[in-house]
């Protein structure tokens, strides 16, 4: 569903007129904010199959720190592979990597470990390798990419839309009070049930590594 369709779906539940653009009125813009709030909540609720993405890095000899372009700060690394060397790059704490560099700073070799290390000027996470690469290698970072925000009417989301709509509706009810005798707390129960169902359905794609954050 598009951003506009999601907003109109919430407006209908509120017994409001549909709009032709999200920015048509102050209230439709408010509902748009609720949709994006719900989007973030549902994104964070599980490692959705549709959010799996691969970030590619080509290492430069002598450089240990690389930005994960468009990764943001809410995404999560699943695993890292050195495709050139056919090796798994294991996760390690940043503290341990820095300790290994003591007295041996920028020692170059085959990369065996990684850790996330702050953000760059664009607000994207950075990844640090140890040892510092000594060759041009193709590194694949497999991750859950969570930094969607709907802005334009035609923007779409890949996560399940039913719980998203239900949570946005509950936020709108909380702001308004109630509609048709339905309270925000009652609607929140329906939204949570829809989210649980969506997580169960998505688990069929990756039953071996499902993680759900309540």
C-alpha cells in the first residue's frame, strides 16, 4: 500500500473523509505522522524477511573503517562474509578490536573480525575491521535494514500493513479520545493481535532464526 492509501485507511476508520494527498489538511498530516510512528514500531518488532538486505564493501589496503551507506542506526547486522577470501568475518566487541590494535596500530592482514563503530556525517553506522585489510576484498554485510520513513504520497513499505494501520488507528484514537464507542486501549489490543499474527506468518520464511521484540 502507498503512504496515501495507508492514511486514507486510517481516516476511514475514524469516519473522516478520504484525502487526495497526505498534506491536504492539518489532520491528514497528523494521521501521516501516526502512520510513520506505527511504521517504526512494526519495523522494530521483528526481523522481517522483507527487510533483509545486503551492503557491499570493497576494502582498501590500509583502511579499517567503512561507512554502511543508507544503513542508518536502527538496522541490524546479521552476519558478514569476505566473498573474495571465502571467509566468515566474525563479530567482536569494539573494545576488543581496539585492545588488539594497542601497540600494533593499523597492522595489516586478512580481516577476521568486525564491530560497528559510531556513525558517519550522514548518520549511517560505520563498520571497523580487524585486522586492517591488506588487499581489495569484496565484503558482504547481510543485515535487517530498518530506516524507512514515508514522505511522498506514492511511497510504499514492504512490512505487513495490517498491524501498521491498526497501530496508527490506535494512536489517532488516543489523540481524539474515542470513535464509535471504541477506546484507544481496546484498539491497541487488536493492533497487538494483528502484529503477533504477522510475526507468526513471517516466521514461515525463516523459522530457524526468528527474533521478536515484544
